[in-house]
């Protein structure tokens, strides 16, 4: 299971870098960083809910 998470993390990190290079060429660097951060946060919370560990947040 951990190997799957490692591959998923590598995939999303690679996609983030690719999208940063080709998708937002003429955008201010601060705005581009904010957009990438929001996308990463969305996928991170998605993983929390898929794995089912949202019940342990209060711990």
C-alpha cells in the first residue's frame, strides 16, 4: 500500500511540474505558486477521505 502512495505522490509531483511549465507561462509567479498549492491541497484532502483517515484528525 505504501508503494502505491509513493507512486501516486511521484505522479502528482511530476504533473504539478509539467503543468507549471506549460500551463501558466504568462502568469505572475506568485499566482502560479498559489494555484499549484491549491491543487496540491485538494488532492491531499482527497487522499485523506479516500484512505478514510479523516476520523483521526482530532487525535
